[in-house]
C-alpha cells in the first residue's frame, strides 16, 4: 500500500522539479542541496543533463551569434606565444592502477607542445591520507604522476589548485599538494601556505610577454577550511544566488597587483558554474563580463562536469577578451554519459607587436578549441583509459583507418559524441582542431 502511494508521489515531485522543463536557480552541487527534494532534482540532471538555458535568458542566441574579432590592425615586428588550457584534470585510483599507458597517446603531443600548458588539478596529493570516494579523493604521489606528465610528450607548466576538491584531505593535503608540484618543477596557483601568500601568484615571462595566472573556487564541497587554514584556497562565491554573497574584492586586488607588476595578460582560472547544465546561469555570465571589464583577459572556467559555450567579449576599453565558461574535464571516471566525458582543449595565441601609433602592445591574436572524449573500459587493474581528440578520431574512422584500440561500442560513443558536440557546442566564433 505504501508503495502505491510513494511511487506516484515521487513521480509528481520529479515532474514538478524537472530541470528539463525549467532549470531552477541553484548554487550547484550536492553540498548545496539543503532540502531532500533538491537531491531528486540533482539526480534528474545527472541522468538527463539540461540542454536549455534558463527560460527568458536568450543565452542560446547570444552564444550562437558570438563572433571573433574581425578586421583588426596588423601589428609590425610581431611575435606569438601559445597557451593550451584544459579544465578539470581528475583522477581516481582505477586510472593509475589500470592500463593508463595510452592515456595521453592521442592528445599529448599537441597539448604539451605549447609554450605554456595549463590545467585545473582537481585532486589533492597526500601520502598520509589517501582517499578514493565518489565525491572525495586525494591521491598518492605515484598515482598523481599519471595525470600531470608523460615522458613521451611533456608535462603541465602550471596548474590551478583552487577547486572544490583541494580541501578533501584538509590543510595537510593542500600543503602536500603544493610541495609535490614544487618538487616536480610545476608552477601552481590558488592554494596558499599562509594568509600573506594569498596575494602571491605566478607571472610567467616568455618571448617578451608577461602572463599572470590567478585562480579561485566557489566551494570546497561542504568541507570547511580549518580555522588555522582559512587561507588555504581562494574562495569566491561565484554561484551565489544573493548578490550580497558574491564578493570579488580579492580578485580585484589581484588584478591591480598583476598590472602593477607589469603583467601584459591576466588569465584567471575560475571553478564555478552549475553541474550538468549546458549553459551557464545569467548571473555567471554577468559576473564573468564584469571581471573581464575589470582587467582579466582570459577566463578558464570549469566545474559543471559538462561543456558550456565560450565567447569573445570586447570590453568598454576596447580589449578583445575570452571567456571559456566550462571546458569540462579531460577525465571523468565516475560519470557514465557521453556528454559528461566530453572536454575541450583551449588554444590561445598571444601576440606582441607594434601598432600604427608606434606603441608596443600585447593582445590575444586568436583562439581555437579541440574537443576531446575520455574513454575507459573494464574495471580495476584490467581497466583501460584513453583521451581522444574527437574530430581527428572521427576523420580517421571516416578514412577507414584500422583503430585496433577501439571496439564497436566505443566507436558508437565517438560518433554520438561528434553529433552532440556539433549540435550543441560548436560555435562559429572559434577555430576547431
């Protein structure tokens, strides 16, 4: 009898709070689900990602009509610098313990060949407290190595640590992650050793250009920073529903400091956005635009476990800036659906040269996107893992190449991913590789 009452009630709840019908304004993930019905709403999105923007937002048309800068002045004596950026670099022990020899085989050469390679390292490294749960994890050093470097191709030059998993093994995990990357010779930003350290961030100088890297996260997954480690990561509540709860003053101070120290370009890694929704909320778009107006040149966004559109944005002072709202992740071990395993590599080319007034300027020259698909099969030590460049793999399949490392099921997933990407995510404002 109770079953007959409960099931119809559950179906009504799911219908009323159906994200496909009307996406609700939420701060994001399970750590913000205060009411039981919100867990149903979240589960619904997990099973059926929201493919529409919020009603009345017009964001579908806004991103569709976005265009790249045109007819710009040609600079004299120009020199270029390339940056490749990815979103969430996540790992579970199954990746490191399984067959990961081919993980970077298809994308490593292109990814790590840029002048600067950047990623969001979404896990802690802590030998003393390894964790591998569904939404909480920190890895041993030997496990982490799989995700940050490959002897054949190279390694990340700089990694953001401001994300909702950096505090998974608390302050010791934050500090041991910093020490681990220091030992690898990899720069990092967004995790701090002291309150004073919050105002320190790397400025990379190459080819006569100075690029500052900043990083911030909206959450630590409901795990509060310890009382004596409040400085551990840069917390900014990007997703806050109440405008009074969003305070970007720390970012503003960092922008000013970067300019004072001579940065030509400022790149900000923002862990923000709402999970399993194809479009960012309007408030995220507005806050992103405001940060670009304030002086950030490139926003590298991640967290939603799904791709979001990107855009060129011209500021009031005439700068051509970029916002990648969500590049998603290179690996998504615990998420089963094709759309959740699709990522992007953002290629950003900077240019330094002399303009018509004889002034030396540094600007963003152009940008490209390379869609990727994470494939994994098997379990435990028998599991296999590979990151594929989506369009290049489709071309190989069309040309009839014998891709022995792919089975029929994986080829079907690749074809489905190609159709989904071209239908929902491909934009005329970017070059594609």
